[in-house]
C-alpha cells in the first residue's frame, strides 16, 4: 500500500514541473527577487516570535526593535563574506559584484541582478557576536536573550529557505522521490548536465525544503520545551539545543550537496563547522549541568502577565442624599452661608475710573 501511494503521488506531483522565476515583481527597472522577499518575511516573523517570547519571559521586548536590525545587518555581512569565500572563483575577477547586486553582461557592462548568496554559518557567527556586544552594552543577560531568540532563528530558517527554491539552488542529487524538484539547465551544477539528466524527467532532492521543515519542527519543539521545562532550565540551554539541532541537520544535508565549499582534501566546510558546533554545544550543556552546578541560575517561573481586560477598578458610590452630609464644623448644606460683598469700586471694576 505505501508503494502504491508513493507511485500515485509521484504521478500527480510529476505533472507539476515548476522552474520558478526568481523575480517577484519590479519597481520600474529594478527587479525585486523572491530571495529577498522571503528573507524579509522571515525577519518579520522572527520579530513577532522573539518579541512575544521576550514579554512572556519578563524581558524588555522594546529592545528587540533596535536589536533585530543591528543583528540582521551583522548576520548579512557575515553571511555574504562566507559565501564570497566559498565562491571566490566566481568573484575574484569582478570584485564589484561582491558588494553590489549586479552582474556583468556579455558586452562588458553591468545589469541589476538582485542580491543573493549568503552562507548561514557566516551569518550565525557575526550575528552572535553583534548580539553579544549589544546585550552587554544594555547590561542584559546574553544567555537569557539567546534562549528567547533561538525559536525565532528556526522561524527565519523555515521561511527564508524558500528563497533558495526560487533561485533554483540548494538541491541535492537526482531522485525518484515524489517530491523531487525540477532544476532547469541554466541552474545545474556541472555534475548533472541536462544531456545526461533530461530536464523533463529528472527530479532533484529539495534540500531547501528539508531545512525549511526542520525549521518549522524546531521552532515548535523549542517553544514547547520552553513552556514544559523552561522554569527548571538554565538560561542558554535552549540556545544550545538550537545549535545542536541545526548543526545535526546541516551535517546530514551536506552529504547530499554538490559543488559546496570543501577543505582538507574534499571535506565540506559546513560539515566540519557543524561537527565543531555539535561538540562545543554538547560539552557546554554537560558542563552547565554537572552535579556541582546544581545550584546554578535557573529561569524560574515566568512573571504573571496582567490582562487589562481583567483589571476592574472598583468605585464606591454613596446613594445617600448629599444634604444629609455635614462638614467638619457640624454645618449642613441647608445652613445659610453669608458671603460679604465689597461694594466699593476697585481697580478693574466698573466705576473705578480705569477706563
């Protein structure tokens, strides 16, 4: 039965051969690419998740407004630098394309091409450094904020990775799986030419989709852990779980990638960095939870949040007639009150001669 279902799905999905246009829309002569749109949507969703978690955890959510911009710019710079090092052969003869979203035309000129190409590990490194500096300047706890940010990073990954789909990148080897994606000839790596792997009949492993699904599951898992075990966890535990999760998934997917950055005799760089990240995060978790650290800092219960709709201001209303009330001297409102009126003209009064 599973084989029959897979065959049926393959037949249905195989009919949907999509090679998407990387351009979402145009602002006059300037094309706006889906790659940037996806990352912008991902950043907005990350802001919502991080802000809500900060409030729930009792942190000052207003700091996210400034912090997310600074960290995003730092991550963009680091991600771009990582990508340029990875693809140095592509950029070494045309350094202008490193900084500007352009590409050289056949006649030697330039045209707008959109800004693509980011390395996640480069972005993680510079973004983390920027966050650490900023949080220290604010005299806040880095580890507490790291826990708050971690689910948002998964959300960013889940949405942003779809930019790779529109660019027809981040795919693996040919596959017969029903969710294999079509890659046109212009976007193929050299190992899979259309002469050997026809475009009409060849599907490829959608590695971007695997990372996106991993991001969705990771965000849900971290949010659940924070609510189920959060009070007993040490600040920073959730962030370390994110590091391990992401690194394990990335390590596995690197075995399916072609044309990636390799060192040390052909080992993918991202695989080496993933292994280092996993080892460091595991050691940190074990060290932070060693028996002698049992009395270390814990998150504790989140502060109670007061809903404005639940706050009722009680106002006492006295229904007794007011004329029964007495002043301090025992006089009532019915007592006659004598008011002296000065009949003499004075300055500013009619008849004072000031006219």
